[in-house]
């Protein structure tokens, strides 16, 4: 079985700067992302990049893997342990981006991989996450599967809704707008909607009529952009 590779085309694979990734992931700084994705003079990268080394942007799968790493860092799992888990998962699952893979494919093997790495490194926090039955599935729900739709043919993520409860019509997919947020069904970028909203005197109805987008979708797009702009300020 061959390792699954990813498209080099930015239009088909998403296109984000580390600053944009930090904004969408609600991370305070892009520095951690740069370190995890590109490595430093002293440490290796945590993930295997979606694009070639000559490029500086992240792809859609990179973004979701960073989201996964950030969750574990927030739960005090060491970066060394996460790096080892990522390496082991790539090898065991024959997948270049295992943290962007469906739980249906990943859950069965992940617990074993986590335990092996945790025991090898003596990481008590990781042991607790891997051995606690409920905590382990909470990780799947909160860090991997929440708001993500997976391709049934490849088990890879194809759509991510950053805030499915608050903004169910806002989604991100590498198929649309270079992977940046759009509204569902019509796939108009949220950035375009909020720009037009301001130009039309803050009228949801005017934007809805202009783009033929439901007014509720316009409202969600505008509120999403305002909230995420504050996060990156």
C-alpha cells in the first residue's frame, strides 16, 4: 500500500500564510505554526508539509494538522511527544497527513500508537489521554472530527466548518476560494460579502440581493469575519 500524496496545485489544495492560519485557528501567534510546520535550527518540523520545500504557504491538510497539534499543546502534551506520534502515525497508517484523516480510519490504530510513544518517552499526560476511554474519544470529537467532513473514498478531510454551532453556513474547503472561508451552497467568500456589506451601508438585504445569497448566510459571514478579525488583531 502506497503512502497517500497530496496535490501541488494551490488552487486544489488550499493556500494559507502562517498568519492566516493563526487567524482561522484562533491562535495568538503564528510563530508556533512556523516552528511546527517548518522546524527550527534546533528542532525538526512536526508535520510533513503538503507542498514542496520551496513554498512558504500551508495547504488545507497542513492547516488541519496544526489544529490537531494545537489541541494537544493546549492540553500540555509535549511537542516531542506529538512529533513522535505524528512520525509513528505516518508510518503505521501509510498516510502523509494522519491528523487530517477520518476517525473511522484513525481511531482504531491511534490509541495503540499514542500508548507506544507515551511509554517510550514517559509522557504521563499523553498516557492519560490515550488510556482514559472517555477522554480519548473527547480528543477525537474536539480535535479531529468536530466540524469536519471527510471524503468516504479517501478518509481525508474535504470540508471544515470553523464554528459549526455559531456559523453553520461558513465553511472552508480546498475546492473553493483557495481554501478560505466561503458560505455554503453558493461558495461566495466571506471576505467579499463583508466588504460589500460595508459598501452597502451595513445592509444584509442589499448584499443578499446582489449575490443571491440567503440573508442569514450573509449575516453569518459578516459576524464570522468580524469575530475572526478581532482574534487576529
